[in-house]
């Protein structure tokens, strides 16, 4: 049963319909490990005439032999026998499979093609040549996937062999908190957000969370026990994209500990960081952050935007040796303050996403550009949710990961912050977010209030 990715599945079905009518379709999907690409495509292919091939980073001849066996498995002995034995080359294999789509629709799914790009020089150009010379009316849907995001984006980029060829190219990112809720719908909103803060939007992680156990029990089993899924998985994600020779993990760990400025990161990591920082940003492991509405040329801070990786590098990475030696319980107690800061950050991100949703639906002023704001100089001030209408601050919001409803005291604090924010309209909208929302007094005073249950509603 597929619980998510309904829009992606619908798009694939539409591509299949077009291919079945003699309009061949080339689909490229990419995204980090664990986002659910393989599961989605397996679900899509299950009731179709399809060949599903998962590359395994072996030599070209081995992979071609495996593809031949996949053809026998999925299309039967009769079709495989037409090939006359294992394929001699990738071009021969792809031309054969295209010929098999002459009269009947065929979905050819090639999973993890970066492995094939490594084992067969020019593999992307081979696909290009075969695709460019398909016979008219071929009923082929070819789907290429990969977890090495940079490799796939190079394949599609200005100098890539597949530039302009795909009829659909889609990056699959981890699910956001509202989308991922379907995996753990039985949890209370508060327990769910803590689960999401640890697992991120990765279906496999979320499916590993035991809804019958407490947050602490799940964290201990998945993160603070040797071999735990959340303890191990980050290494594989980084290995897909990055070499281990230039200290990427040290840089991510520095950011995970709260070092967000260039100089702070370099000092904490103990190395030059300019090139590696750009690589990490390009690969999506780090994001550059500026106050919303910041002028051109403002100096950015850096942030791990993925909740799971932020948890790993903030709470686990520096303690891996202790966890693997059986001291996970002690580590978990020691890093509890860091864990609570991390959950608070995830809650703030959700509040900003909720504000964007409210503006799009007309429940807040439409057209707002929403983000976080902080003073670059002068009196320190930070606003969790700031909405700009043009250059004018129209919405100011505060998000707090606390159990009790926010009261007029927090509303008054937010109003005092408005005195430090540039170009605030005369009567801005004030909004507060917390686990339990706000008191009636806040609403009587003209403030808006939202609780976690409402924030997670789709």
C-alpha cells in the first residue's frame, strides 16, 4: 500500500497513458536515499507490462547480464529468448527493449543509474542516441532514477547528454511534516512532531518508528543503539554524493552544533571551508539563510535544512563511538537539551510553512513573502515568522515549542519586537504558534493563535 506521493504516482500514470498511445515518454526522477523512489516505482509497475532493473555498481558485463535476467523475469522466457542471450552492450539492450514496445506498451525502469554511469563510460550518451532514434509510435515509457543528486542534475544540465530529452523530470525530496503525518497518524501531534524531528520526511525511517512505544524508547532503539537505523543511515546518504576526503562531515557537525557563520564553521571544523561549503549547498545538505527581505550582498548563515540530518549532526555524530560502545542511554541524557533545541527548530520551520499555507489560502494576507528575520546589526532581535508585502512588514509571528498556550505576555513581547523591525505597517498582523495554541485573552487582544494539531492539518 502506498501512503504518500500521490501527485508523483498520478503523473507517472499520465505518462504511461501517453506512452500507450504511441508517444514515448522519458521520465527522470531523483532524490536522496530513503525518500521512496524505488517503492513508488515498484507500486506503479506492479500491474503493467514492465521491466524493473536496479543497478548495483558492478562491472558493465555483470549489469548487462542482470538486465537480461530481469527481462526474463518480467517479460517471460519467450521475449528473453528473442534477445539471443545476454546483451552485448547497453545500446543493444536499449534498442531491443524499445523494439519490444513496438506493438505493446512497455515501462522500462532503470533504478540508480549513477552506478551505470560509473561502470559504462558515456552511458548517458548511449541513452540519448537510442532515445533520439526511436521509431515513430514506439509505446515506451523509460524511467531513470538516482540517489546521487549531483550526478543526475549534471546528466540533465546544460552540458549533459539528456538535456531537453525528458518529458518529465522530477526531484523527490523528503516529505514535509504534514505529508508525512500519514505514516504515524495514530500518534498524538506532539509525539508525532518529535518522531518527525528524528526521522525527517523519509518513509523508511518513519515506518521504523514504533507507535506503541514512547518517544524515548524509539530514540534509544533507532538512534542511541549500535546499528540503529538513524545512527547509520546518514553515512550512506553522504556517501552517495560526497567523497570523505575534504571534511564534509566535520563541517556539517559544526553547523549542527550551531556554528552558522563562515568564520565560525571554519574555526570549529579546523579546515578551509569555502569550496566544501559550496559543494554541500549544491548537493542540498546545507542551505544558505538570509533574513527575509535582506538586501543584496548580505552575508548568509548556513543551516542543515533536513530535520533528520540536522538531528544526526547535532545530537549523534560526535557521540557515535560512545553509542556504539553501549553507552547510548548516557549519551541520550547528556544531549537532551540539544534535542529539545532541535525539536524547537523543527516546530519553527513548521510554523513558517503553516503561515505560507494560510497566506496562499487567503486566511492571512495573500502575496506575503514569509521567512525568518533577524537584525544584522544593532540591538539583537529575531522574529520567527515575518511576512513582507513588498518591502513592508505586514505579519509578525512567534513560534514556541512549549506545552502551555501562549498568553498576552508573549503577544506583548512580539509587539515590542515590531519596534525593531524595519518598515512595519501601521497595523500589522500578530500571530502566535505553540503546541496548545493561545489563550482566549490573546484573541481578545487581536492576536491570532494556532496549535500543533491545526498546523499539521492538510
